[in-house]
C-alpha cells in the first residue's frame, strides 16, 4: 500500500502482520481525496479514527493538511513508523488508547475532516458519530468521511439538524458516506442548495 498523491507520493506504508487490519482500498482512498481536493485540503486539521496503517490521515498530510491526529490502540507504532517514512512525523499526533477515551481526550479540539472506518457488523458507526458530535470535535462545516458496509449505513435520523448526507460512493460491498456537519443556523441553507460552504 502506497501514498497516492502529494509530497509523499509513492511512499510504501507498513502494515501490521498477523492482525485483521482492513486498509482502505487504494481506489477508494483515491476517490475520497479527489472529492476533498475540490473542497480544499491545504492547512486543514484531520482526525483519523480506527486509523489502522494511518493511510487516510497520512494521505491528507502528504497533500498539505496542517496536522493529523490518529487513533488506533493496536497499530500506534505502525502509524508512527509510517509517519516517519512520509516525513510528516512533526505534524502527526498518535493516540494509543481505546477510541472512547482517546476521543474524550480531544474535547476542545476541532477538525475539518474526520475519517472513520469502524469494524464492520459491530454497530459502532452511530455510537462513534454521536460521540464525535457530542464532544464538539467537528469544526464549522466539517466533513465526516465514514467507510462502512453496505448493510450498516449511519442512521441520520439520529442526528437530524447536525448531519446531512453530502455524497455517497459505493465500491462493491463498501460504502463511503460524506457527512456534512452543520450548525443549526446554516443547516437549512445546506439542505436547499446541496452545496458545500463557499460553493455556488
């Protein structure tokens, strides 16, 4: 698995041996960053939950994000190694606690893009979305990029007035949902136009 674009393009990433790590497919990652490039990645802050190899956050750093926080209890040392390989270790913060305690430790921080790829078929996606929102981690107009199985979509009825589905991309049995975080005052405008902030 390699970094696809930016300053670290072509850098080979280490993956943990003997673990059931499910890295985001290269074509899915490329599709995600093609979408985000149209919105803007430079100088953004990103959060990578269930980070695995760290590929999503490292891809963002390679393409000009200002900083990235990675959460993965099992693979923290791998992420640290990969950040060094990509020459972005100074912009990477790695939390090696469990997801719940790590997210709580970030309260007071805000992120422009939040990547999450929770284990499938465990009912985590809505639980993590609720925690992220309740802790105030999304910046104004942030986007949550959630990778999930086709049979386990986020239940947006639980987050009415807080999240809206902006885009959805299906690749086989994998779905990537782009969820727009909006403050209540701007939410109606988003629903009417379907555009990201600043788009015509």
